[in-house]
C-alpha cells in the first residue's frame, strides 16, 4: 500500500479511538458533575436531561451546612424538599485525617522495612506481597473480632492503624525499588567516612530518595482515600469516611441523587489531582515496582 | 547508655530496629486476629446472643463442613470467578489495543493518554455510584436506548443486566490499568529488532506477532496476573450499584462475606469462610508472586 494512504488511515484510526476514549472516560464524570448541580426535581425525570437546566449549589451546601440553617436562610423547605439529616462534614474530616495519618504510618513502617530489605537482606518482602494479594474481607473478619475485643471498633485509632497496615506491601515494594535504584557505593562511602548505619539512613539515603518518598506517600494516600470495605466494616457511626457516606445518604424522598453526586465529586478531586501528579510513577506503583514506566 | 545507642551503630542490630515497626503493627492487627479466627471459626458465635466469643459453643473442625456446604456462598465464589473470567480478558485486549494504537507520535497524544487513565483514579465507590446513576431507569443509558430503539431496560433489577452493568463499570475503571502497563512496556521496547524485522521484509502483523509479542511476555503476564487477582476482590460496584441484588444475582465473594458477617452477624460461619478464602488465595498468590519476583530481580 502507498505509505501516504497508510499514514492517513492510521491517523483516522488513532483519532477515532481517541474520540471514543475521551467520550467513554469522561462521560461518567460529566454525568456525576451535572447531577451534583441539578436541583432535586431534575434528579429523576421521565425524559433524560442531558444538561442541568436550573444549576444550583444547594447540593454542595447541604453537605456542609445543617438543614435547619439552610431552612432559616430560606434555601430549602424541609416539609416538601428531600433533605439529608446529617451533613457530610464528619465523613470528609474523617477521610482527610484517617488517610493522612494512615499514610504517614504506613510510609514510616514500610520505608524502614524496605531499607532493611534493600541493604541488609532482611527477609519478609514476599510475605508482604502475598498478604496484599488477599481479598481484604478475608482479613477484616478477624480484625473486627479482635477490635471488638479490645474496643477499637468505630474509632479513629483503629482506622488509622488499618490504613497504616493495608498499604504497607505497596510501600515496601515501591520504596525498595527506589532504594535499589540508588548505588550502594553511596551508603558505603558514608560508612567509610564514619557515619553510623542510622546516620547513613537518615542523613544520606533518605534525602536522596525524597522524590520517591513523595510519590509513595501520594500513591498510598490515593489507596487509603479510595478504600470502602475497610471503613464499611470497622465504622458504624463515628468513624465513617466519604465512600461509606456516599452509600448512606438516603432520605424519606428516596435516594438523594444530587447530594450523593456532590459528595462523589468531592471524593474524586484529591485522587484525580494526586493521580495525575504522579502519573509517571503509577505503573511502578501498581506493579509493585516490577514494571518501571 | 552505650547499650541503647549500639542499636544505631551496629549494622546487625540496626537491621532489627528497621524491621521492628512493621512487625509490631503486623502482629497487632494481622497475626493475633488471624490466630483468633481459627478459634472463632470453629464456634457458632453470634454476637447478638450478648456472650463474648470465648464463651461461645465450640463445635470443632466440622465448622468447615458447614461453611463449605452453603449454596449462596458457593454461588458467590463461582460468580466472582465468572466475572473475573469475562472482565479481565476484555480489559486486557482493550487496554493493549489502545496502548498500541496510541503508540506513535501524533498531535493530542499527551491529552488522550492522560484522559485514558482518568477512570482508574476515580474513587471506586464514587465510580460505582455514577454507574448506578447511569444505569438507573431514568438514567442516560436508558435515555440513549429510548432514542435509538424505543425500548427501556431496567438494568439494575434484571439479574442478567445487573451483572453486565457491574462488569461494564469494572471494565471502565480498570482498562486504564492494562493500558498504562502496556504503554510503558511498549515504549521501553528496543527498536532494533523491530526495525530489523521490517528490513528483512516482515509484514506489520508478522512483526507484531513474532517480534513484539514475545518481548512483551513479562509485562503482559504481570498485568494479567495483577488484574486477575484484583478482580477477585470486586466489591465497590456491586455494593454501590445493586447491593448484591436482585436476589443474589450480583453477589460476589466479598459482598457475600460482608453480608453474612456484618448484616446477619453470623460471625462464626463467616470467620470459617474467610479462612477458606484466605487459604485458597494464599495458594494462588504464592504462584502469582513468582513472575513479579523475577521481574524485580531484572531477569
């Protein structure tokens, strides 16, 4: 075939695939966003509304401001409008706190272990990898029994501990791949110059992998932020997180489509932002360092 | 305190110190509860009876027979395997195809590859909820069906369609995973053997099948394995979209254990079933980590 035609055909294929990808990847997000700015009478219409006719911020306001206050301001009428009885502020705060501290905990315990595995030939790395392959529910049942015995169910400490433990295999394998990228001669030179092993680790090696540490931390934050099953089994009332709360919003009027969609949008923002920020390292993260993008 | 500071100075001791934090946490929230489950799994403990687990009636290893002999549980296991068997090959082919199509240089490549990864970064619970919104009676999927065919389907209350909807959601979210891995793998391929094949007169298809594919074996295997294992954990979509219904039509392993454990509070039985899943997955995972291990060592 004439190479010129081949070129044209291949770019037609490329751009039609490109259009398809853009449409299918983004349409659900478009739908969630428009639903979140639709007023309640547009949530479940008899004929599909492809865009919001009466955009409103009320769904977002309901997430943060108690319904009594909104009624005082004259924005909702509790007698006729569908309302949620609790705001989502607790879930949002919980998500931020649990994910952040859980991430810090797991990065701390995972990084030290990864260093030991990279430089001191400590064992256990494959055990952690195997641990990660298990469905969380198989480990959660025991944890719930144990936590109910020591009164950690539905508590912030319990959640942070779990968010510190579950991503540890990812931290170990990711950080190990960053440590392994670093020449051993650096450690050896520091030791030769009279640094103790601890000083070498803290003062010499860690600063050199701080980029890797940041990538790992963001990656783990995304994992923790996205979690549903752990929070669902451990929390009941007090320690709910955003993903749990999305499933909880129901009212006398049925599903609170718009408000749930608004919370969904809020849930997606950090993972999208962080995910795109570390896009270059996502492959490495998701394959435990086996494929380096 | 010479004794204390020696932990930071002597390499052998420092190694133990480095491992210590992870071991404390691991023991506290993984090993102890795991041991506990072996005991609880062999009792008929139900927390509603307001007795503590150590006072529950011990029924012994026969509990495993009871746990296995549970049609709903077995059906959930079979259904989860079925979902994985359908979804993973589709995701793989689609992701690989996209990675291949978007390989060369063209205007807008950066944008398209960026957008293609977006679904993977959506919180699965939110993603599940959006797919619920889209497949619901008044949603856009039915809207399109109405325009083109004039019929509407109640996707989420029909057993077959509900399962298909969940599979579609999973494909939407996880095709980017394959796409990312295969893109990275394709980009890092050495060009010389491919060009050599062309010079020797190989057709594009022949070069693809005989030169490119063999070089991609390792990343392909890793992508498939990781996806297959992850697909066994599927929970967020059925939970958000159908709650496992209608009936048990979309109940997966995780969904089943979650319901029998935390909704119906059959702790004893659920603990036993968790153990069974745990052991089965350990065996699978043991073989699954091998290629990862080899890739890490750079073989």
